[in-house]
């Protein structure tokens, strides 16, 4: 066994993040998708309004379309207007409103010619064909002006906008059925290891099931990636090399497994041969044995083999990286504040992620060890113990970042 | 025009939420999905482990499998062990370790018979076929015990668990390829209104595009629903009634549009005829004209017609309702704290949702009016002005709930 000094490129978490993000380039390719399927996508066009919304002056209330001036006296004396007819919703009236007269109008209906305001039905009283107005209105009252929401020529949404429900609504308001969005970055996830077997196959002695490609797929796909799970690759030079080379046409390659120093060395050697290793090991717990390189401009990340280390580092490193590639806004995590159920001690000298379950108003540490997927499966979230913090006391208030 | 008093069932936001949730029953039906597509779903089975994870005692480190007792003297004197061979990852050794001897072992490999600990390679030195041990280990050191993560028979995940990446990893660790989950509640969204036209069709005078069914679909589908967008229905008794009756086989019916008092009355009347109206109008701004009833046990919700009112109320009312039906945990919203860019005044006497854009460290109010979809499309989130609060001063710290 050769002398192992694999972590010569050990970096801080901040440095690792910086290097990683620097080498993750936002996707350039675009595609056209139906508006109804564009939630969460990123707009790849500048959306200039080709029409007015609303397309006409319309009543904002149920009531009577009037000439506002006719109503000015209504606070002092009885004002009666002659009713000339009804405009139902969706109807365009060919009648005009002239002084002393009015038309009944429904919310959303185009304001008839001559009228410049609407009196709400609540401030009227019908007396046969005469309408008593009980409150004056100013010109423009209860009217939505043509283009009040969007004016023709307005730059309504610009390239790079994250498509929220409201922005999808804006596309619909302009009559759009499809929209140009950036493609989702394609990520190939390659589980590795001689002892690793895909679920669905029987386990032979000494074998375990592949966990990491499933957790990585879940995390990456919920942050904008199209993930392809590659079959398990045994960690031998030739097999790893050919799997990586084949995956380079994607936007990112993530290898998982190879938790042993020897395996990491192997992968590091391959990356050095094919491209460049940019860091190898991070001062973080769990998840120290994380490897990052670039081969032919494609970022290649070697994740720790232990399921909890792998998943924890996916949240820490892969989420910001893939979001940058997908052009999604930086993630704002969901957090809750609660008390810690018992004293915890950090002795790692690395920044530590401690998984907790939230129950009865307390955060209960559930971290077992980095090999146990249940360390995370039983957790609702995690708290962070900074490098320079050794102890959090029982009952101390902590911020829990929720896992999702 | 008949006398309108539609809001006789006006309720507070809290009361509306209570009534709505009371009448939204969690789905009962289940379905089998591939584990790799189960993210965000809700487990409909009790997951009892049918095996141990790991399935054998294994090395947690690269190093040497030893009899721990052999190493106890290593802090005081040189301890040499005879090297009997190598166990690579994924290999099961047929060799046993006896006192005075050792086997080189890779992380993850099954611990050979006779060995009860692993000395990390960092605390050894190879001298020919002899291994110098420089640090003692206790029995069990650097060994992951069989079942340390999961024991056969453990209840690993219980029915109702929300499938996070880590829980998907647990399913994979147990070799599962499919999983039983609760069905997504089916929601039929029916846009209504004589003046409302589906995007993709030309607008005639007096017509506007359907916005609400798109925003509702986006919100509902991102909180666990399978949404069917119904074609636009004109708001006439017969058409509305038949559309509702046809949709009752779903788990929830949401109508959007009908912003006028007359239209809301019409819908309320239909619901009263077919079932029961439980509230009609909420003390909230925007979004007062929200209607809720139950027809043959199916909740039917009439949303405000104005796009911003509709969408805002979708966040407030539909999200908790559909999450309850989908058996998803209560939403924890993403929030950021920031300063308000200018003084805002609430004069509504209702709880008010004020949309804001976050820029340069300030929350800038962007709310125009409830008819303008851009009131929300240009927003990053909203702040809440409670009923009893009239003013928030410029530069005051506010909590912005992010829209997503």
C-alpha cells in the first residue's frame, strides 16, 4: 500500500464553494415549453408586451356607468339619472352615456362611450327607470384604464426571470401559450464501487445497495437539473475513465461512492489525467472527502461515498452549483427557530452539520454517523456548528435549516 | 338589478381557514411509483426493514483489520503485526485474522473473521510484510457494525412520511425500486366568465385572457395536486352547474373568475342548490370575494376574479387546503428580513397582503391594484399588514414571505 496523502488540496468550505461556482457556467441553450408547464423555469426571452392589459377601459365594480360631473351634487341633493340599459359582463355596448343618463354595468365590462366613471351599486337606489345616486364619484372612479396593468411595448419580464405563478399569469394575460426558457442543465450521476449494487438486484456477500445516486438525483432534480442516473461503475481506472469521458457531453458529472482513500486517489488521478483537479478534501463534517475537477470544461465532482456525507454535501455544494448552472436565484432556505433538546459538542475542528428532528418544540439531534442514511432520513433539518464553536448547551435557541 | 347582499357569510381569515381545512379530507387512495420518482410524495406504507444495513460488519476506514487486543501496547512500544493479505473494496476474504497478524482492508469491505477492529492506515507503517502499529485501537474501532444504520425489523419510515431525498435514500438502501404513496389529490380548475378567453385564441372587443386557471394550476401543482385545467365556462346557471357537477368526481373544484357581485351570487346560488355554502367573503385584502361550499363532500371554492386577488388567496387558502388533502406537512415559508423602502398605510380594515420587490437591501412595494397581475409578477414576496396595524414607517424592518 503506497503512502497516502490524498488531501493535499484540502480547502475550507468557502473556498470549495468559490472554486466550484467559478467553474459552473450558466446554461446557454434554450427550449420552448408550454406556459402551463413553465413553473420554476427561467425565462430566456425578453417579454415585451404586444398588447394592452386590460385591452380597454373597463368597469372595476358592479354599478352604473355615468358622466362623473353629473354626480358631483349627490352629497347635497338627490341626483337621478335615467337608465338606458344594461351591459352584462363580456358585452360591448353600442350605446353611449350622455349627461343625465346612465347604463348599468358589470365588473369587467368595457366602459361605454361618453361615460368616465362608475358608481358602485351600493351607492345607488333604483326607482323604476331612474337611478338615485347617493354618493359623488370623480372622473375615473371605479374604472380600470386600458393598459393600467400592462402597456403595449412594456418590458414586462426580462430574460433570466424565474417563472413564478404570477409570472406565468403575466404570460397568460398577454395570450401566450408557449414560452422560451433556458434548458435544464443535464447532470450524469455515476454511482461507483465494486461493492455497490443497484436496488432491484440481489445482494451478494460483501455488497450493499446504491443509495447515493438516488439521493443525488432527488436533490439535483429539485433544483433545476435533468438527471441521468448511470448504472453502477466498478472503481477501476478503465471503467471510471470511460464512464466519465462518455458523460462529458452533459453539463455536469457527479460521481458517488469511492469512499475509501484509495478510490478517491484513483478518481483524482483520472481527473488529473483527463483534466485538472481543483480541490480534494474540504474542511467540513461530514463530507471531507469531496473532490472537484474540470475535464474539457465540464465540472466533475466526486462526492463522498458515505450516504450522509454525500447527501449533506449535495445540499452544501451541489445545490448552489446546479442553481447557478440552471440560472435559478440563490436558494433561500426554510428555517425554523427552536430549542436544542440536549447539549452537543463539536470536536471536529471542521464546520459541522448536525441533523435534528423537530418534535415537541425541541430540536433533537439524530445524527449517528456519516455512513448511516438514517442520520438524515429521520431528520427534519440540520443545525450548523461553526468551526470555532465547540458546544451548544441544552435549551439554547438554534436555527434549524429544513431538509427538503 | 336585484338588491345585492352577497357577503352575509363574511368571515375572518382565520375562520375561513378553519372552515376550509375542516372540509378538506386527506386523500385515501394510493399508488405505486418508482423510488426514483417519489420525491415530495407521501409514504402510504409502513416501511419495515426486511434486512440489515449494512448487511455485515465492515471497515469504516482504509487500514488494517486486527485483533484489537494486539494493539493495546502500541502507545508504549513498537507493535508489529504480520500482513496476511489484502481485502479490496467489494471483496469478501476467506482468510481469518488471528492474534499477531492482520489483513489490509479497504473502507466498506466486510471485516474478516477473527478481527474486531481496524487500525487506520495513518497510524501504521509498512515494513516489508510487517505492519508497525503506532496507536492502539479498542474493539469495534473503525468498524461499522451489521445493522448499525438499520436493523431487520426496524420501522424505518412510517405511513405519512414526506419523501425527502434522505428518505428516498433509505428506500434505496433497503433495495426497494418502487414505493406505495398516497395519490395526489385531483383538482379541477374551472375558469369562468363570458369575457374570458383562453390564451392562443384571438381577443374580441370586450374580452380578456384567462389568467387565473394558469396561476392556480401553478400554485396547486407545486403543493401536491394533479391539476386539470377546464376550458373556460361562461357564467350562466346551466353551464356553471353542469361544469361543477362533472368535476365533482375530483377531490376539489376551484372556480376562478366571476369577479362581479352578480356572478358570485350566481355561483353561491348554484352551490346552495347543489350542496351548502360555508362562507362567502373574507375580511382580507386583496381577495374579499372568496366563496366556499361543499357539494356531495367535494370542496368547491370560488376564487376572486381579479388575478392578484385570486393568486394571493391561492397562497393564503388553497395552499394549506391542498397540502392537507395531499397529506403534505404544513408549509414553512421562506422569509427574508429587510427594510421597507417607503411608508405604507393600510386603510382597509382588513388584513392586507402587500407585494414587494427586494432590491438593494430594501423591500419596495409594487402593489398596484387587485386587477393587475403585474402587482404580483414584479414582486419577490409580500409583507402582511395586520388588521389592527395602519402604518409601517419607511426603513422599518419587515419580514418578506417569498412568493414561489
